[in-house]
C-alpha cells in the first residue's frame, strides 16, 4: 500500500486476508467471522499510518478485539499503560482507552504528542469528583493524605498525594505511612481496600456506571445456571464481591486464570475483557455478561484511523497541573505492581 492509499477511506483489496492470515485466524475465534473482512482494511490502513507517523498505539484491556489484537503495540490495564507511557521512545502515542488514561500518558510523557481518538471518551468515576471537591475534603480532614484512583482527571491528580490503580491500591495506601487516608473517588474499591488494611479510609461516593450494574442476585443466578466459578473487579459493589470466588484487578484476573485454569468462569466486569482473554485461554469457557463501557466503546478503528491521519484530538494539560500530577503518579510508579496473586 502506498501513502495516498493509506490516507483514503480503506477498502477491501485482494490478498489482504492472506497478508493478515494469523490475525484473521485469531479474530475469527474472538468475534463473529463475518465482521473480520470489514475490519481488515481499517487495520491495514492504521498499521500503515502508524509506521509512517512513527506512532505507538496503546490499548486498554476493555478495547474491542479488533483494536486490542489488530492495531495495538502495547496492551494492558491502566497501570501497564501508564508504565509504558513513562518508558515510551516514540514521539507520538495514540491511546485507545478513556480520557483519564490519555491524560496519565501525557503527564508521564509530557514531551510526546498524545492523541485520544475520541475526546468524549470519559468515565463516570473521573466525572464524579473535581479538584475543588478534593480541596474541600482536605480542609475537612487536615493533614490526612489523599490517594486518588487513576480514574480521575489530571486536575484531581494534581490535588492528590499519590495515585493508585486497582492493581496496587492497598500497597499505595499503606505506602503513605499514615493511620488515615482520604481515598477517592470509587466507594466500592475503597471499601474493598479498607477490608485489606488497618489504615482508616475516608471515602468519596463515586461508582463505575458499568460495574455498579451487577447485582449479587445476578451473580448467584449465573453461578447456578452455568455451574461456574465467578471473578469480579473490585469496582463492583461489596454484595457482588462477597459472591465471587476471586476479586482482583484486570491484570490479577488474568493471573488468577493462569493459576486456577478453570473449565468455566463468569467474568463480572467489562465484556471485552473476556473477549481478549479468550485468545490467551482457549481451553476456558467464558461466561461474559455483555456489559460494555460506553466510553471505552467510543474508540473505533475508524476514529483511530482519522486521528492518525489528521493528527487530531491531542491531549493538552497546563504545565503546572502536569508537574503536580506527575509527582502523585510517580509515587504510584515507585510502588509498582504488587498484587498478591
Ligand atoms: P484497570 O485499572 O484494571 O485497568 O481498570 C480501569 C477501569 O476503568 C476499570 O473499569
Ligand atoms: Fe470508567 Fe467504568 Fe468505563 Fe472503567 S468501565 S472507564 S471505571 S466507566
């Protein structure tokens, strides 16, 4: 394919299926096979543009299989993407995920251009709290350090002492060396962390609009109906978590599968996560409630292509916010990934 072909609307051409034979075989296991020929021209054009631009594409585990397996160079949970951005050599990063993830990449790689294919890809947790809310919390609890979940805006991160993800929340909280910590904004993750530490947590009332939909009754019904083990993300309610065989972050769920090798598992989390794991664990039968994150699903092959073609939707953050948010993110990176599985 030449440069001008890559810039035009991608169209099917003979030979494409052969060129991408291993990917076609993989995708046909993960999505309906009739979708694959529709995606392939876009995947091909994106890979071409990516090379021309010297870009790196990072994709979160909740991205659709055609993005996760088709065009991403780096994949993983929000901690893995933050770590990759901090270590990235490329000058251009396309973040296939939600806005707070692209902001974290920009804060950790401020000299790089970070593009988000759809700037409206938000998060109910990130929009549940503002920088002013954090200042008010600090005023109410003087001297108490603030640990914020990565699912927050850059402005909230700048008001925080440290950031965590679900992969290291307990360890980051304990690394503060305080008897009491303000933990925000996810109340369910906060309760789950509180159950694993002696540190007293002051919580905010945010929830994830996807994980908050699951109920304990549904989990019990799923277990009976499918005779299955159940794993759940700690953004689910405490009642749901109490019904699960394992509770863990996006990455911990993958390690649990490796260790337990269950015949069948119900994934109480975002639906694409199970789609992407099916490639790694073909012997496992996944029961996947098709709860999709509407924000994650704003990212498509079409808008990835447009953003690389037109170099559009750049993340910009005021330098003073970057400096303060960076200090909080650096504390998280110093703790790293230390889950107990
Ligand atoms: P991870 O930190 O596990 O990647 O999760 C991010 C997220 O948005 C979960 O809903
Ligand atoms: Fe935010 Fe929930 Fe979507 Fe994750 S799944 S990005 S926490 S709304």
